[in-house]
């Protein structure tokens, strides 16, 4: 018996869905990640399909136009809702601001999981869901559980490396989920990053990311303090940064993200651009709160973490314009406190 036209249409849709990747969330990080993912997939398989979606539709349209200007043969569509994205794509990557947005995109009406449930009877290819948002661990686990009930594979895969790493394709992915989901996701992640670290079951990637950013948030403050103190003592910022970066105080917050202009002559940290283009202070506060909240729930002492969280909050209370600036702009706040005239 020959297949019917309707059956052939369904087969074609199924085949195209298997070749299509969706990216939801085209902010500073997401747009760079999506570009590298689509570029690398298009390079290895020109018949791949791509879908983009963002809460600000203009962002998705702008991304589409930019990508097509470089690769006019690419099959890239803009959709309005996460539901449309998952109906068109068997692989969906999300990069969202925080827990509320993840819950909206995944669980509410026009979301990913209701869509999966609604067409489960059609038996589409198993959907792979990759969430790179840094969010509350318990929320992530609940969403992953609901995804698995809908027969999807899901991993939490927050990133380390910042906007610069996203643009260069050198991000580190910290992955939580089943080993089967990790193995299926690894080739996708390799298009956006250099290091892919399997941390354990659902939520483990987020747990590792929260601990890492706890360290980072504290370090950035003490680097700012040390750089201010050094200048008050008459040290040249570049000399002091060179000492720190080759000594026991060495850390990313000093060697890559030093907050003092001209302190890293061979690099271009956000401070050289009026603290634009980095990891927003508002997002660092979010991550510090995630760390202190989860530590409180588990009775794990966090004296430095709490102090750092409170300081970042004070920074934005006094200087709300720094919310979207790189979090190394805490240096500017401390410099104003000191009355120091150094740049």
C-alpha cells in the first residue's frame, strides 16, 4: 500500500523537525550563543533548520536578518511563542534571565511542556531541551521533572565565560541531568563552548554554577578594594595588576575583568568601555541571592557571600544606572566612597 499524501506530509514535518534547532532568549549571552550554534550547525549541515524566539519580537527579527545577511541560504524562522518553537524543533535551547522566565517559557500556556503534552499522541521524535539559564535549583528540578513526564530529555547547562566567551565560542557548560540526556546534548553544546563538564543529576550543573559565581562575586569586590588601596599607596594600576596576576592573588576578576582602566594593557575588559558589554550587576545580584538563599535553606554558612550580596544591592540603590553595567563597576561605587580622584 502506498503512503497517503497526508502521511507523506506528516513524515516530511517529522523529518524537518528532527533537523531543526530552536533558540529562545536572545539577550547579550543568548544572541552570541545562538549565532555560534546556528553557524556551526549550518556549516556541517546546510539543510538544517533554525528557529528563534524572544520576549521582544524585534530582537528575534533582528537576529534573523543579521544571520541571513551572512548566510542567505539558511532556513531560519522567527516564531512568537515557545509552543511554536517546540512544535517546529526537536532540539530547543533556552537562555533566560531567571526562574520566573523559565517557568513562563516551559510551563505556562503557550509554553514548551504544554505543547509537548498536546502532541504526545503524534509520537514526534524525542525532544531535547537544554536550559542554560542560571536559576533556582529547585525550580529547575521541577521543570525537568515535568519535561521528563512529557517524554522529553532535559538538562540544565548554565555557562561560565561571560559575553566574551559566548561571542568567542569558548564557554564552559556545567551540565546536570541524566547521562543519556548529557550524551545527546554534548554535540549541541560543543558548537557553543570549549569545555563541557558533566556534574551529575538534574540541578547539579546549576549547583556548580551558583558556587562558582559565589566565588566570582566576592573576588570582584576584593579586587576592586585592592586596586583602590594600591593607587592610594602610589602604585601604578598596571604594575599592581601585573603583581596580583602573577602572584597568589591571581584570579579571573583581576586578570581578565580588572575594574581599573589601563590596568590590563593587552586586554579590553568592560572598564575600558565604561563598563559596557559584560555581566550585568543586576544579574550578579541575582546569582548572589541564589547562593545565599540556597545556603540558608541548607544551613551552610555564607558570611562573605551575604556581605557581597548586600554590597552589590547597595551599589544599585545608590547608583541604579549601574544595573546593566558590568558588575566590576562596583569599583566605581567604592571609588566614589573613598573620594579618590584616580581613574
